[in-house]
């Protein structure tokens, strides 16, 4: 083989090696992009699930607050009733001491 052909083959091999490296980098980038897209999809699913859980928790909190208000109202009535009974049961002149 002549020196010119050998030189051309070396340059061709170097160029092919560069091309293979570029293709490998491109495939890695595409794979990484696919991984990122899959991760983003999972994050969006998690966000939707958490949002639904938050909505449910807000509903339960609202129900609990309404229950607390009702218990406070009934407890106030019970206290008023007990105070009324105690006040009526005290001897005259002792009420309010």
C-alpha cells in the first residue's frame, strides 16, 4: 500500500472513531432525555395524587371544624343549663358569691 493510501485510511479510521463517539453521545443524550421525561411523568403523577389527597384532607378538616363548632355550641348549652340549675338550687343571698 502506498503512503498516501495508508494516510487516507488512518484519517478515515480517526473520522469514523469521532463519528462513533458522536453517535454514542447522541444516544446517551436521547436516553437521558427519555429518563428525564419518565421522571417528569412520575413527578406529575405524584403531584396529581398529592393534590387529590390535599383536597380530601381539606374536606375532612372542614368537617372536623364543623364538628368542633357543634360540640362547642352544645357544651356551652350544657354549661348554661348546669349553671341555671345550680343558681336555682342555691339558698337566697348566696347566688353570685
